[in-house]
């Protein structure tokens, strides 16, 4: 089975380091200094779950003309359109499984709308990982779980086979029937978390210690939850209550990667998080005043 991992940052690097220990034929796409490092030194992982160092990997700057079975995208949201434009150069896209491990739901919508693929897939990464100063993938904590599935709840033998073989390498990847529920579950929290932490410059603990900010955070989650109904997402539980319970157990000083990017003057995913909610809320006539405040407030900071 031919696998393409497009983007070799924290998520793509972690996934790739695991599945290289299989009979998959794995190809990577990277850019700039990351490409040069991977080409020269290979792929390294530092993790409590096990360190890895693979000296020689197949890495390119553009997608080669290969008949890939599975295409895994782990680029940032602001690079996703470029990824899709490269996909347009490939043949038989309907026969390929494209797994977009981006935050939010922009990537899944983009694939459906831009490529016209009816048999589309969704993907969710639950992991804290990043590229260290020495170009190694650094995985923090014990959590490293990945969810994938057909957006139309169809069973897929090729995807099932990929997941089973990947599990044999130690990668915790699970095929989920209702992948939309998992995607929106994460989006409900992340859109509020990224937005409110960056807008207020406060940690999750500081936000929930301040009644006004806590209220805004909850309102932001509710607005995203309500928007999910327009996308025909059906939850078997209350996702806002689910997250409020989880937030109680989160470290007081935890903050979002978007706020870290903001502090370091890096490009933000704001347009694809709160911006996506505002765009589609306007389209469906849904009210989202909190996400409008986030979107406009961060732009003017």
C-alpha cells in the first residue's frame, strides 16, 4: 500500500515515524529547511511512547507521480489550499483516500467543494507534538490518538486495512463510523479555546477564573455546537457539557498553539476557525456574536 504524508511537522512526523515500521511504501512532502533536514538526516522522534530515528526516508518538495492509496495531510490550515491545488494534478482522485488532519472542518469542506469527491473522509488528531530546535519531532504527554472515517458513514475495506496494519506498528488510529461527530466535537472546543486565549492573552485557568471570560468561552462553544446542526451533525451526547467536564481537569497554565503563534508573530489559523464559523453562520442565518468578537478583536490587537 502506497502512503503519502503531506507535511512532516508534529502530527505528520509522528504518524510517519510509526508507519515507517510497516510494509507500507511511505513518501513524505516537506518544504524549505524541513525538507533539507529530512533529506540529509532522516526523521527523528522523541516520545515517552518510544524514541525513533529513521536515517533514510523518501521525501520530496512536490507530490511525485505515484499511484498513492492513502494521502495524509497534516499541513496548517493556511497551507491547505496549496495542498488541494497539488492534488488536482493527480489522476483518479476518487480512488484515493484523503485524510485531512487539520483543525476545524474547513479541510473536509474544501475537499468536497473543490475536488468534487463524493466519497470523502474526515480525520482528527489528538496529540501534542511539535518540531524541536534540532528538527526532531517532540511528542509531549501520553496522548496520541487518531480518528478517521468516511464522511458518509460508509464502511471502507481499504481504510480498515490501513488502520489495522498501522496499529501493528504502535500507531493508535481508529476508524470511526460517525467521524463528523468527532470532528465537530474537537472544533467546538478548539474554536473557543484558540479564540478566547488569543483574544484575552490568558490561560485556560485564568479564563475560567473570570466569570465574564468563562461565559464568553461557553457561549463560543455553544455557537459552534448550534452551527453543527446546519451541517446535519448528530451528537449522541451534549458536547459542551463534555468539554466543561474535561476543562476542569486541564492544567491551569494551558494555552492554545494559536496564542503561541500570535506571541511569536507567526501566521494564525483564525480565518479557518472563528472565521469559518462567522462565514457559515452568515450563510445559514445563524447568530454567532462571540466568534465575531473573536475574529474582529484579534485582527485589531
